[in-house]
C-alpha cells in the first residue's frame, strides 16, 4: 500500500468532468479559487491532491442537487483522488475534512457520494481499532458458537428502571445471549442511567450464577465525554460486559477518547445513518463510512437486516455486513461484529447465513421473540433453532418437525 490516502467518489457535474475533478482536487488540498504565487509547482507536486482515475458513466438532463452550475447536460462518473499522508498525518478528523469537506458545496458538483477510502498503514499504528471483536465478545458472553441471539428493550423510552429490569428478567430466564438499550434511552429523568444499571445488573449477575455464563447487556452511555467515562466505569463496577454509543451523535473525537478509556466492548449504533446515505446523489456509502469507526475502535457495528423495516434493500445490507469483516490492513485486520436488527425473525436466518458464510454476528429481534405464543423463552429457543437449521442447511419446515418452539414460531413469524 502506498503512503497516500485514496478516496473514490460517484460524481455528477455540469462542468467538464476532468475540470470539475481538478477543482475538487485543488479545493481539498493546495488550491484556491484564485491562482496564488505561493502555490508553486513544487508545492503542488508535494501537497496537491492527485487525480488517479475518472470513468464516465452517463449524462443526464437535470441536476440531482439544487443550486450550483446551470448546464445543458450533467455528467456522472466515478472519480478517484489521492492525497499525500503528509497533508493530514494519520488523524481521522483531519482525514474527514480532506475526503468529505468543502467538495460537497462546490458549484461544479451537482451530486457527490463517497464510495470507498483506502488508507496507509500509518493509520493502523495511530489507532488501535477494536479491542474485543468477535473473539472477545464470545469470551465475555459465553456463547462459543453460532450467532448471539439478542433483543432491544422496548418500548424505546417510557419504562422506568424497575420495569426495564423486569423485562431483562424475562429475557435472561428465557436464555437470551445479548440485550441492548434502545438508542433513545440513555439517562432520562424517568429512567436514570445509574438506577437502570443497578437494577438490570442485579438481575443479570444473579442469573449468571445459575446459567454459568453472563448475558451481555449493552448499556447506552451516549452523552458528553465526562458522562460517558463515568457511565462506562459504573458498568464495569457492576460487572457489566458491554457499553453502547450512537457514533454519529458523539463524533470521532468522542469515540476515540472513549476507546482509549474503555475496558469493555463498544457496541456502535449508527443512528442517523439515513441522513448520510439515503440520497443516491449525496453522502456516504457504508463501505467507506464503516472504516472510519472501525479504526476509531468500535467492536460491534449495526448493518440493518434482511427484509428490514427501513429503506435499504437486502443487497445493500449484505454488502454492509461483509464490509465490516473485510480486513482493513495487512498488519491489522480490525474486524468487527456485524449486528443485524430491524424486523428480524428466524425467517431471515438461512438467507443471512448463506450471504455471510458464517455465524460470527449478533442478531437482535423484538417482536420475533416477545411475540411467541408460548412466551419469551420459547421465542429465544425458536430463534436459536432457526439458526441451527440454517447452519445445518436444513429447511425451517423440516427442522421444525422436531422442534416445537420453532414450529409454533412459524405460525406468527
């Protein structure tokens, strides 16, 4: 790998695409709107962004985004730029300003999406990446094989600490592997964090003595940095095994500081992902975005789920899940655990397993577990049986003949 930062974009422009690419390269490195004497050829050669490739795809009559250059046609292309590492150093905030800064606002740009980034090995030395990943998650949860079967406390907000602990009691008695707070539940007045932590962990710790393993609970510690550190320490003091943050809410500096402090796996929720990605003409592709957060140190990362309740099609979800386990560097793979969620039941198990080829993942379900006609324990069992069938390559209908919980679940999934 070269000592340069590479970024690949989908670009739409009303200008000549090569001229637009040069404008973007200048804006994001040594250039400005006016030619300056101080931008010598030597300086530009040393510090200027370089146009690596440009492949024209098509032309359209209307721009995707409002404002900017008016033209008779708009050209769409795939563009790759690179920058010398010396421009930013191995610094993630500076990297973001470079590959995802003012270029979105240029008049020449009527559409721009970051498709991928490639980084020098220096970033692997500067950032530790995930501390636990799948291996550490299995060790702490006691789940040695198969997916971690999990759920989210619902309603998202509105339960008090005692009511939350009652839900947790049902789940741990039912054999669940993983429980997480909803992203909206952090430290509200009706369910304060410290009270929720104390009551939930009392249930979890008592159950672990009977189960011989401890259910992993991802407590949402999202907040100001000092608050997150204190909440992390409180989780650790109560023998908890996971903390959760909404990465878009706390930002890169918040996450890197938490990673430096944390002695627990960091479960990353991507709340807000839609405003970064949903437009096909603006924002980020997950392949690029997830690399930033893996470097910064998350251990688990949400990827949505097959046949989900949101807008992403299955092929996008599968690509996202594969991306988080694709090594970042030869020296440091930095693989993280894909987390499947959103309207998941055992019906997606076979497709998910076939798409990934492994079960190193967390899958969370709400109604798919709580809605079982025979209760939560049967819901957990049915979910686990669905994944056992998927791993064995046996159709659900056949596997259900010998597993009552699964058979009953098929009537409501």
